[in-house]
């Protein structure tokens, strides 16, 4: 199955010139996740790494924390009226004794992963691991290089220009896993699912780098995966910074070149003398 891009005929207009060409668009399709046969959620995603997406979603919800918690993940046959398989319906079977998450009316779009949740308090899922006690430390040069390293791994973005990316890196800046999706929260869930299925949770000593802004939901997902550092090329929200401070997560925003803002957890960042705190290179508040 390879539906990450879709070809479309377009009219290209530049100044007074008009040309017709074929453009590549990032695919966006619904994925229904069922839990032991019961519909759990529908998300709009870019097809690919669907098993990781489903597993990561359950990590984010606090339902699973070990690969042994999941018995099987499979595509549902006969997903259409003519018994065809759309590869847009997954069924996750939990291992015996693993309780299912509380029923909720989930509906996630590619832009908002928490829509449909009953309240903000429902999002503050109790984490299995503490990000605050992770002793990892990072150098400014390693952090500054992460956006370029993430961008270099965005294969589908090169063709479409329309995907978010999330990458897991070591404290030395080495990539562990990179995922792309039309939804930033889906890209992170795919990373968490990869980590779960490879028995790498909690993700201690790692950095989660995202291509967009740092929203509350991304901080929450990082905390649920045991990630101690979240870095973003754009701004965090006020609630994201509040949650990061509460959980002991290091939150970095506006990471562009040698410039970054450290909003929480500055103790983990070794800043070089030429770019000290109080300069534009690293402004922090906690």
C-alpha cells in the first residue's frame, strides 16, 4: 500500500505565464481505529505507518505502555459494502488483562488531535513515566542542528510541501525515527507507536523535534512517551508551556538557526558563552 501522495492536474500561474502540469499532493484519508472490534476513533491522516499511528494513539491515551499490552493490530477486511478493503479501518486487540480506555467520543482532524474530548481535564492523562527526573543534557549546537536534520529526512515533503514532520533524536543529535503526516499530532503518534512496537518506551534521553508549533497536545504526547525535551520551529501555546513546566519537560520554541527560546526546563541546555541567556540566542522563563 502506497498512497502517501496523489497526482493532480493543475494550472500553474506565474506573472503572465500559464502552464498546465501535474502536481503531487499529500494524501489525506480517514482512518478508523477499532478496539477489540468496537469503534474508538476516526482520524484524518496520511496513509502509511498506520499500525504505529494506532499504537501511538493508545500510548497518548495512557492505555498501553509496553508492546506486550497489544495482542494484534490488523486491517479489517470487508471495510466496504462490496467487501473490498480500503486499508482505512484498523482493529487493535489488547492483551488479556489490559483494560480498555474509558469510552469517549473521539474525532480527530488533521489539524486538531483533541477535538471531541469532554474537557481539558480529560486531556491531562496520568503519565506512566516522569519526564522531570530525566537527567539528559544537550548542547546548543546539537539543538540548533535539529531542524535541518529533520528537514533532510522529509522525503514526502520534498514532493508535496504539505506535510508536518516529527523526529526522535538522541542527545547527540542522531536520528532514531522520523515520521510525516498531514496532522502534526498523527506524526507524533506514529513516533510513539514506533517506540512502543520496538520496546523503546519510555523515551528517556531523547529529543522530540516537530516542524510546526508546540501545542498542548504535543506536549501531552511527549510526556506520555517519557520524552524529556520537545523542540519546535514555531511558537508554543501558553497551555503547552504550563503543562511542560508542571511535568518537568524542557520546551524549546522558535528554533531557527542558532536562535531559540527556552520556555521551560532550561537546566538541560548547555548554552555557549557567545549565545548566553539574555541574548536572542536563548530566552527562557523556567
